[in-house]
C-alpha cells in the first residue's frame, strides 16, 4: 500500500514539474518577445532622436549661413552708403571747368565755341581738352600740367568771362541744324567744378531766391557760393543745407527776416511749390538763428 501511494505521489510530482516547466518556458518566451519589442521601440526612438538632432544641426548651419550673408549684405550696404557720401561731398577738381546747356548740342560745336572763348582769353589749344559725349548737355574742360598751375588756368579762364563792369559775359553755342531758325543757339552755363553737394546747394538757393522774389519783388537777392548764403544787401537771409541727396532743407535767419519785413510762411509756401523732392520740402521750414 505504501509502495502504491509512493509511486502515485512520485508520478504526480513529475507531471506537475513537467507542466510547470512548460508554463515557465512559455512565460519566458513571451517575456523575451516583449523585451525584443521594447528594444525595437527604444532603438526606433533613438534613431528618430538622432534624425531630429541631425535636422537641428542642419538648421543651425543654415541660420548661421543666412546670418553671415545678411551681415555681409548689411556691411556692403554700409560701405556703399559711405562711398556714395564720399562722392557727394568730394572736393572739386580745380583744373576742371564745367559747361552745360539746356538743349543737347554737338561736341564739335561745343569745341568750336570753347576754342574761340579760350583763345580770346590767351590759352592755346594744347593747354586744355574738351571732354563729353558726341551729342549731349554736359561737357568739361580739363587743363593739363602741374596741379596747382592747372588749377590757376581754370580759375583764370572762368574769371575771363567777367567783364570790367562786373557783368558776366554770356556764351552761346549752335544747336543741331534741325532746329528752327529762332532756336539755333542755346546759352552755355559755365562754372568751376564743384561737388554734387555744392550743386544741390546752388539749385536749392536758386529756388529759394525765386520764392523770395515772388514774395518781395522790390528786393534784390543773391547767392554767395563761398559762404553758401542767400543775401539781400549785406544781410544774410537763408542758408541751403544739403546733408545728402535725400536730406535737404533751408535754414532761415529769423532776425534779418523780421528786419526786412519778409513773411517766412509765404516764402515757404512758394518754396514748397518750387521744390520737387518731398524729403527736401518737408525740411524747408527749419529755423536758424545766430
């Protein structure tokens, strides 16, 4: 009996042990499968993170490149602005005289007229050269030789146009033959070379004088280039100010305006009509006092 029970017990334990092994084996397989899935997921996340980091690095490089490019463009713009300003305020070429006309003329005709003028002033053809287009409005006379001597020649040539009574002689030049008989000549505007800034000051001064004359027709106004001043008699009235091509205006001598009985508001209204640059017009009301 004991032997029978012992054998049954032993067999039962063997069956339980076998079943347990099977269950544990299956459980282990499932665990391994899950671990494999988890590792795959982790690996996928790691690869995704690496791709994100790589994309971020590429984006950083592009941003740096754009920043550098923008900085370069900004730098080039600043350099160009500085160069433009240098050109605007550049010193005049003392050996140069400028000749301009309202209508286009042939260079050959301008050369003929300039030769007659300069020959009468005592200059030979070998001392100067005419520069300009074959047909145009703007020409230049360049005197050769040592700089100081050439500058003196240009100054003396320009002064030769002033007659003994102080009036400046006018010179005209023939226009193209296709023009009507009444318009076959046009006046030449002759002046020493000057900077674009001085040019703009002169143009603004002319408009200022025109506005002043319309308001005060009984007064005589003139512009003194040396001091850049619009005057009436000995009194300073206005000063054209041209800091750049975009920033221009007129400063007014308020005490002298009052002394002359000039209504500044009326002058400004006339001047604003004559002005063509909006930025300049808006600056024309600047006040100036000594």
